[in-house]
């Protein structure tokens, strides 16, 4: 079955540091890939997505590139801010053997990011 | 635009009690789903619906029922609460079930079963 593996956390950085959160996946089909962010006390929000190989998703200074050859979708940001402190989830949606995924998302376990001033 | 609205935000139940978690969306989305979030496990799909009158099971459906009588509403019912159902529950919706569609999440219901 499908699975998503994120780097172990939590991650603690100083403001303006470079961020990388690793994400690798296994899928039976050709999935779409997502990063979601969860701020304290809130639901998940879409951060960025990519739907085919070599696509780069970007939003709010965050980027991730769909690497089919390495089955990876690592999240990066060049200079983090205190306001980026949150939980980050990598997820995929796969077409599956029957040709439709019915919108099911498979999530990684989440990475807690804390940014200090 | 309210998006996805979940009620209640917090609930404490005793083992064996039943309750319904409410979810409503005002975006005319066809697809709706319920996830539970447990520490270190990400989110896991409980049930989903691709349209009014159509529901199906996800990864962890045992102990939960759903129905979809309207496009807007997708309630989740706990039939007989168990401590293992202590979790944070999220409702989500999207325009369609196609795999490139992002999901819109509610703020969650934090449920404790004593």
C-alpha cells in the first residue's frame, strides 16, 4: 500500500536559518503530493502541492520538488521566521489500482518545527 | 465564507456513551471525509463520501458511522465510545475526489473518552 515517511522531529531552528524537512513516499500509482501545515489549535492548511514529476510547488517562501526517481518531496525554506512554527505534514493522493483514489490522503507522521528569535 | 465548520470543539464522554460530531461546509464541495489524528501517526481516514447519499469506509472505520443526506453536511457518529477513540477528529472537503484536488480542513474536535 501507499505510505509516507517524514524525517524525525522535532526540529528547532533560529530565525533566518535554512529549513529542510525530508519526505519520501511509496505509491502503487502516480500520486499527487502535498505539504500541509497545522498551526497550534487549528486545522490543516494546504501549503503547496505538485502533481507530476519535476513539478515544483511553492508558497510563502516554501518550496518542494516532485522527484519521481528518488520518490521524494522535501520541503525547503531559505530563511524561517518565528511565525513558521507549526507542524508540517507531507501527504499523497494516489489513483490506486482501480483508477480512482476517491480523494484519500495518506499522511506522514508530521514534523514539529519550532523557530526561536 | 466559513469553509468547513466542526462542532463541538471539545467533548468529554464516558465509555459506552454515543455522540455525533458535526461537520458542515459551504463551498458546495462534492467530496467530504473524516480523519483522526493521533500522536506520531499523522492523520488516518475514517470514512469518506463522494456525494450526497454515497459513503464508504476508510482505513479505520470500526466504531464509527456516517451518512450524507445533503451536500453540505457529513456527521460522524460514535456508536459506543471507547477509550481508544480518544483523539482529535478532522473533517475535510474538496471540490471533487480527483487526486490533484487539495482538501480543506476544519479546526477539529478534541474528544476524550474516560
